[in-house]
C-alpha cells in the first residue's frame, strides 16, 4: 500500500473559498479513485492561500482485475443485432460468446475481462479531469491558455509512492517540486513524500494546516493583548479569514487616536474588521484604542512598518466613519421616514415605508398581548428601519438596527424605543440572544411575523434547501422569543388578522396608509382570505417548533401527539403540554395507561375499518353487564370533566395527574371484559366505551401518535 501526494499551487486563493475547495477536491478525488476500483485507508486535505493539498494513504499499486458480463441478443436474432453486440463487446465472432437460457429461450452473453491498471496511470487520467472541471464559485483564464482556475495555476506536485505521476494540464507538467513562503522562502524545492513535504514547508515558513494557523493566531493574539492589559474581542469568522490570508501568521498590535472612541464601538470594530481584517480590544469593560493585526511574514524591523501602514489606513477609515456618524446625527430620525418610500422591500410587497406601516399596526396589537406600551411599540416600529437611509448603515449594512438605537438615544427618544430598534432583528442566529424587554419583544415579533405573512401571501415560501428571505430563521426567532420570554401569542389569530392587512395593502399600494381602515384587531372569522394559506403558514410554524424542541431533547412523538390536537397555536402552552406529557409517561401509571389506551385505539381502528362506521356514540349504561364496564364508564366521565377543567386553566400537570386515574379501570376492563362478544348490541356498546377512553385521553394528547 502506498501514498498519493497532490498539491495544486497557484496565486492567492480567496480566504472564503479555501475550505470549500479543500472539501471539493477531497470529494472529487476520492470518488474518482473509488470509481476506478482503487480503495484507500485515509484521506486528508489542506488549504493555504496559495495551495490545495491532498494526501491519500493506503492505495494499492494497481487496480484489481475485473470481469463484466454483457448480455446480448437472442439466438437467431437479426444479423444487425448480432454485429452490434459483437462490436460493443469487442468480439470478432460469436465463438467468443457464451449461450445461456432463460424462460424466453437462449441468448448470447460476453464475458469481458479487464486487467487491472497501475495506479499512477489512473491518477494521471483523473487529476487533469478534476482540475479542468473544478467547481470554483468564480474562476478565470490567464495568458493564452484555456484552463480556468480561481487564480493562475503555477505548478502541480503529484507523487505516488515517492515517484512522480506524469501528466500535463494546459502546459503545466506535474513534478515533485513546490515552493515555500512567497517572500521568506520563494525558491522551489523537491520533496519525497508527505512527511518530507510537511517538514520542508515548515522550514520554508508555511503552516499547511488551517486549523493550526487558527490556533496559532488566537493564542498569540490573546497573549499579546494580555501583555498590554487588554482583552481580545474574539471573532470566529475574522479568525478563520485571517488564517485563510496567511501561510505564516505573525500577530502584531497597533493603535489609533483616542478621539475616535467618541464613535460607537460597533462602528469602530466593524470598520477595522471590514477594511483591514483587524481584531478589536477591550480595556476592562471599555473599548480600547488598540487593535490586533495578522501579518503574513516576519519583518526585519519587527513589523514596525506593517503596523504603521495599517495605522494609516485605519486612521483614514475611522475618520470616514466618524464623519458619517456625526453627519447622520444632524438629521432627526422621524424626518428620514419618508425616504423609506425610495427603498423597495419587495416588488410585490411594496417599499420599506409601506412595510413599516404594516409593522406598526402589528406591533400595537402584539404589545397589548406581551405587556408592552402600544404607543411605544408603534413608535419603535415607525423608526426601526430609518437607519437604512443613513450614511453609516449605507457603508456598513451589518450595523442596521445598531445605529438606529444610537441615533434614537442621541435624539432623546424613549430608551425603550431606542433599545427596541436595536434589538428588533434579534435573534440573528442560534447563539444570539433574544430581546428581553416587552417593547423590543413586541417589535421583534411584529417584524418577523410581517415577513412570514407577507412572503406567504405572495407564495415565496422556502423550498428544500432554498430560503432566500431567511424565513426559517424568522420563524425560529419568533419561537425562541416567545418561549424564552414566556410570552403568550396566539399565532393563528394574529396571522389571520395580519393577513388581511397585507392583502389590503398589496391591492392599495398607496403611500398613505389608513390605519383605522385596516384595524389592528380584526375578528379572524370575518377575513375573506385563503384559509389554506393561513393553515400552511401555521404548519410551517409547527415544523419549526418541532425542530427547535427536538434540538432541546424533546421526543418527536410527544410533539406530534400534542400537535395532533385541534387549535394548537399558542407556542408556549404547546411546549408546556409536551413537557408535562413527557413527565407523565415517565411514571408507571403513565406508561401503563399508554399501553391500555393504545390497545383501545387499535381495537377501535380495526373494528371501525371492518364495520365501515365510526363508534363515536356514547355508550348505553343499561347495557353494562360487568362491574368493570360500569367502573370504567364512571371513571372516564369524571376524569374527562376534571382533565378538561385543568387544561382550561392551563394546569397540564394536574390534567396528567387526573388522566392517570384511568389506569386501574382501563387495566381492569381489559382483564375481565371481552369486547368482541357474539352479542351484537353488547359488542357495539363496548366499542362505544372504548371510544370514551380515546376521547378522554384526547383532552391532553393524541395517544395514538406516541411510540411504545
């Protein structure tokens, strides 16, 4: 078994493309080798700014011999069919074929033997094809060549068992040489295998492993910050990007004038990150006028010139940011609202101005439900999108919401309004915090619900892996906000009411929006809209909630058992019911009642299918013959009333405790009563009694959906 080493050496590969390219090369090369009959033990891939590297261990020296059976025409078939078969099988005559028989008669078959091939020959065919068709997001041609690569490809190193695998791609001939760091070790050198390759690269100032570069940058950045009494503001994306920009990372520290600290820290950090890929620092709880940069070489002056160059650029960039910030504050947020008419949110849903008018109404409605001041929630909704037309957010779109909060505070808006503006996009990811204050909760929910209802109304729903408007994230954001704040939000009523608003707005398309006409509290029963649309959106919420609860460890069958009940649109109560059901089924009474209930449900399903009718009628007490029938009938009547009362007051623990009282009478019934008796009237009455078990347990969940 031998080793295959492949390196594709080029001009700088964009950092954002390196990981995917490394994965694609491993996938394509692995599939091609296996498709050629070459199995291997392990595969490792690496990427630096100038190279993609693969090492595959445990390859055989040649592929195995193979024999393929090729079925031909029937004996006695026309000559044209015979000749076609001989040609495709590589046979001179039918003497080289066998005759076999099946149910339809005799037919010809050719045994095509293919001897194995040397692995280097196979690799020499595979690699050029992979390189020529490599799936770069963007590629280029250079010079007079026809090859497309992300950046000009300079050389190819390809060794099998230490020997060169010879091939050529667009004039580039494979060999055994590579190069080290562009500036510190630019001369080519030959290698013998992967271990030698790694050692020589290290000597030539190249850290091949991207993960090793990440760890190296992080450790040195933390240490350098600590040496100055500072704390690194860690950023995983920026860390990965710097690792993708350097083959020999060197961590340095620079600074900027303290006067720039008058600008919000988010602006400073974003500017330094976007323009110079620099990390920000803190001194205690305060933003520091220092930064960490990552150079790609060890300079003779210790990095002084590199630091000075970065400081000059950062000084200019921060000056621009400060100018934008100061200029933006000269215009009142409220005066900017009409400018939102110039920003199209979606061609079918109107401008951002129109969207704001919808969200402000929805925010008032939701505010009353979550304990917020409706006036403050509406004010926050009116101003929430205004920073989209400011200079600073135009420069750094990722600061939308953040800058709106700063401008609102600067212009002495109510702090609750300002903080709601800053938090209304949250959560933007699974690790992001949800809004906690009621005004912010109302606005964040309104903003996300308007997105969902609007895009559902124009049939722009997520499909498969495609979700261009991040609607799954919006739904999950609503779920997290509701659950983590213990908020009560009847999704069905709110969705249907807002659906009417979106429907009317889409048909009016006016810049003057009559809030009184649309109304913020509309009886859903009066909405003349497509019920399927509302139900489809509610089903989408149900699916997102299932995903969220499963991630939290909840059993999928318990979620299905609760969702199977009608009218489940209060997310918080759904979760509490699922939790109570899980605890109940963990008890002995719960587990045994589940067995008995599922037995009753299964008997009913079988008999209803056999008889072609539903046994949903109440049983006749006069037909009860055995004491176990009477005891069960009395128990289900009492339990159903008590459980329904507990559910009505949202005490699901009490409801489960009450349902548990059915365990003994259900067990006794099945121990002593024969349901399918020969007496037709008695059998029917007992099936009606089984239906009472099913109906009573449906008070808390659909037990037929529960596994076990």
